[in-house]
């Protein structure tokens, strides 16, 4: 079995320190780049298999785009990935293995454009999630945008407005930016081996990806998983960006990084590894088709005990581009203005406000997911799909699946199974 070993090179404007004979060296079986859910899942499974590993995380925390923030009243809100739902088997199993409980918080369905959704689901059922680019219609679908298809199949104003919101909410991109093949493949991935993916599962609350949340916030999954790795003598190094990866003729991987970013200290720690893994019940909800608003989709983010009320909203695509140069105070004013339109004057005076700009995060560079414009999947799909999960791409469940997959491959390569 061939092990897929992933290489990632970050280019800096500064000169990297050179390796010297005095550089400290650490030897491990596997070096994992990133303490996200995928990397941490892989590390946990490798430790169970008797493999020594070390996890290197550039941030000062674990979790990647899974992040909890504390409110002034002591409550916790997720400002990254937060929902778990139907067919997301692996992330739910991981949470339950850590005694974390999920809770349902919905009461009503989102309105749907039935005919267009049925057509999209029908096409998604014909997709091989392992290789969408091999579909007989791949070239045709990849040569057009999602907007092109909507122009012909969802042209009534109300229906089109709903799909525009769906596009920005799922991808943080306008329909004209997305490959139609990529959209179909993304829908197909919203399932598992026994339940085909559907668009409803991506956008609705009951029975969908937003069906439930984790008590205490989803970052607890990553935090407790990291604690378990440390307990079992694995290691997680924070504030440790990998800056160079070199593969020797002996197939031993050397990973090097400065002790501190942009440091004048020439010392460099060398990591010798056999393999490298890059992992880099009160409900209110609004779906807005009003072009004058910047908030197009909201969710109730109140905790399970309803001790306080919280609203979560997305600022996506063109709306965020328009606000890109504004201050946090200016963005807050616009957000609260929309909330007042939706929920009344009481929404103008929240006890706390959190704005998370994932596009300004050095190690994230945006959210919620990556997407493909036309002519990408058919040309580069195989290379792009290699390091990812077949199902729930861009979700926590997909991250856990990819971590578990690569751990199995490494264990096989090391002769542990």
C-alpha cells in the first residue's frame, strides 16, 4: 500500500537559518503538521498503534478553525466550526469518546426550492465521491459556474435569492465564483457510505449539518484530544510553525523551524521523522434575501441550559468584501442594525459582541471552506482530493475522517498492523 506523504512549503520574505551540527535533534516515527482535528485525530490513532509522534502547531492553541470564545457573562460561543449533524459519524463518535454531549436546538425547517434541489440531489447521486472528475459529465459541469445552472433552473427571483444565500453561507462565495461540478461533488459528500449526500443535509437544521451543537463548545473536542495525546506520551508543540521540509535520499524527513517567528536567533530545531502528515431549544433563525443587509443567515447559538440568549451570523462573500476596510466598531454597527430589522429594538444593545475575522488569521487565511472555480476539479481533482476525506469535506467530520485515514496508512507503512 502506498502511503500518501504530504509536503507543504511556506515561503517567507526573511532568510531562514541554516542547519548546523549544533542544531538540537529530536527523532520520532511521525511528525504531524497542525494540531487541528485532522492532525490530532491522526496523532491519537498513531499512539494507540504504538507509534511515537510529535505534533507541531503554529498557533498558540489547538483546534484550527474550531475555536471557543468566552462572553462577558461567562458563556462560551464557538466562532468557528460548531455544528454536528446527521451522517457525521466520526466527529460525533470522537466527541462521545471524550464524554462530550451534543444537544439539538431547532424547531423549524428552512424553506426550500423543491424542484431545483431535487435536480441537484439527483445529479449528486451519480457522483463518485472519491473521484468526481471521472463523471461522464465532469467536463461539461466543470466548464460552467453554479450561477450558469441557476440562471436556467432557479430563475424566479425568490428561488434565486434563496440559492444565492445558500452559496454564500456554504462557501462564502458567490454562485458565479463556483464550479458547478464542485457544487455537485460537495453535495454528494454530505453523507456517508450508506446515506447519499443531499443539499438539504447541508442547509437545513433538523436532520442536517446544523442539527446539534456540543455542550461547552466544539473546541473542547480538540482540547481534550490534545490532553489525551500528551497523557499517552505523544507531544504537541504550540507556537511552532514549520518553515522548511527536506527529504533525504534515505527517505527520512527532516523538518526544521526557527524557535520563534522572525527571530534573529540562528538556532534551528531539527526533527527527524519517518513520515510527515500535513493536517494543516429556543430557536430564532433568519434567511434574508434583502440585498440591503449584510447578514443573510443567522442561527440561535444559545447554550443547552438556555441561561442566556445568543445569535450567530455569517458575513459572507461580497458583503464581507464591502466591509473589509471597516473597523470592528463599524462592522458591529451594521450587524446590530440588521439584527434590529430581524428581531426588534432589543437587539441593539447586546451584553457582548464577538467578531471573528478568519480571513485575517495567518494560519487559516479565510473560512469556512475552500472551493473550486470552473476547470479546477477536472484538471487537478486527483491531487486535491488525495489529502482529504471523501465525505463531509470542509467540516469537522471530514477532518476527523482524514486524520483517521492517514493514521491507518502510516501504521501499515510502519508495519504496525
